[in-house]
């Protein structure tokens, strides 16, 4: 990986989106509460669940850093890419 710190900065920037969406969900709740409290609570629940899943999935992007930082892994990819057309193709039965 060329710049692990830049990758981590990008992941941190990606985590800003769910944080801002929580505030947006709160505003929707305040605006729509007079219409139907039951439906707006259901909407808030689904929104918060989806934001939690999104935040956790973005945290998995940090798991990529140790894998891509391994030099042996990178040389193997480069070696295979350089010899690409000459590698035997897997046979599908």
C-alpha cells in the first residue's frame, strides 16, 4: 500500500457520513412527529439500524491495512501479474 495513513484518513472521513446522518434522522423525527408518531419511530429505528450497519462495514476497511502492508504479499501479486498470460489456467470440470 502506497500510503496507509491516507487510507486511514479516508476511512475516518467515511465515518463522518453516518454521524451526520444521525443528526439528519433526528431532524426528520422532529419534523414528522406531528404526522404520525408510530410511523416516524419506525422510520427512526430502521434508519439507525442501517447507519449502525454502515458504520461497522466502514470499520472493516481498516482490516485491509495489515494485509496490503505485507511486502511478501505485494511481491507475489506483482510476480503473478507480470507472468499473467503464461500461468496455467484452472480447468473447470
